[in-house]
């Protein structure tokens, strides 16, 4: 039995009353916890966002406040948009293809890009029939649509799409369409080349064993993908396995190689379009090669025209290059002078020996 002191009086409290008070106290505690729940929820949401940002590598706020690279200014005075075909069979681009299936944390570009899009970290945009990209909200495409259209096996768990590593068609993606812009930044007086968008291309053979057909999957805006590329590395050399570089550096340094299949022009045509003669594969390939070489030459001439020829550096290397030439000239001069002196001596000696005047000797006689 419980004894309660109230204003100097002593009274006994029954057990039923004691239980009722305890229950009321629990209800008050629950009500107070309900009042604190919104604050706790905010704290939990912040912690969840921080954990998600750590998993993703960079938060949305950090991406906006601390951009990883400079965007192309909108007020540039000169710009040329190019579309390249990046073939992963080329040695310079092989690092984007291997390993075909993930090994620990190492994976190729398409597997990494596929997982980012599957987890809604980056938006993807449809590939139009004309090949031109559009990054408006109406052009966004759901990842489920891509999985259904190209028959990629997936499962739905807790309202999320799940795709196993073995079901990701990274082995079939052997090509990329890449859009880059070559522009002159007059604010910094620099000539730059920046990647603007990437489109993975799936190469699938038909049931009859014919030539593999190209299936462009979707466009990805490079500014959306760029913050995540610094967390994935790629081999930088075929001879040195220790030479590694991030995917961000790979695209920033323009280490990829690819032929130009389309260039920005007023008629939005491809890079090469034969106007005369019969249109066939041979003429098209030759015309494409000529047009690609022409465009590359135009870019080189523009860069040279802006900056001019690079002056010779006043360094030890330049002096060392000049010295051997001077030494050769001085050696030639010294050899010529020596030959002249030898010839003059020979001439003098020959003149002295061939003279016809007799020699007279005088002997002193003793008396």
C-alpha cells in the first residue's frame, strides 16, 4: 500500500487508483513524444539525406555549390557542335568496355550508368529518330520503359526495380554516341572541348546471324553524370596496369577517339552526304572520311588562328637544340680554314723546290 503526503495529512491510496495514475502518466509521456515527433522526424530525414549523400558520393547541394568543372558559357562568340561515334573496339576506348561484368567495385561505364539511372540518381532522355537530343521534361523516359522495350529481365521489390549484374546488357553495348562542343571562351581566352551528352548504343545480332544492328538506348546529360564519374576509375594504358585515371578525367582530357558522324550546321545534315555520282557504301565511306578530315582541319586552323604559332621557348632545351647546329657550322668553318692553310703551305713549299736559281755554298778556308 502506497502512502501519499498531501498538505500535512497522511492517507492510503488503493491499488486500482495507483494503476490509473500510472496509466495517465504513460499517456502524458506519449503525448509529449508526439509533440517532439516532427523535430525527430526532421532530424531523421536529415540523417537519411546525409547517409544517402555519402552513398552517392555528393549531395545535391554540394553539386550546386561546388561544381566539379566549368560549364560552357552561353555567350561564347564561336562554337562548333560535333557528334562522334565512340567504338569500344578501339584501343583508346577499351577502358570503357572492360570489365564486362562488375568485379568488386570495378565496373565499366555502361554498368555504372545503368545503375545510376535505375536508382533514379540521374535522369535519362529518349533517343529520337532524327538523332537530335532534347533535355526537356517531356523528353524524359522511365527506366522501366527501357527495360520493357529491350527485353531486359528485372524484378520489382518494395516498389523498386531490381536488375542482377548478369542481366545488365553491358556486353552488348560496344559503342557510344557522344556530343561535344568545341568553343572559344573569350572571358578566359581559351579554346576548349567539352562533352555535352552521351548515348549508349547496343549492338544486337538478329536470329539469322547477320550484321549486328545498332539500338541507341537513351541520352544522358553530361552535367548530370559528371559528379559521379570521379568515383569510378578506368585504365589509362595498355602497357601499365598501375596507370589509372577517373572517368571524369578521361572525358575532361578528351582521351577518347571517335569518328565524326554528324556536325552542327544550318541544314542539320550528317557529316558527309555525297551529292554527285551513285550513292553506295563505298562512296559514302570515302565522303565521310574526307568530311571528317575537313572538319578536324577547320578546328585546328581556327585554334591556330586564335592563338597564333607557339613561340620558341627560351629554355635550356631550345638552346640545346640550337647548339649542335652551331657546332656543325663552326666545325665546317674550322675544317675549311685548316684545309686552306695546308694548301697554302704546300704551295709555298712547292714554289721553293721548283725554283731554277742555283744554290751557292761558301766554305771558309783555314790559312
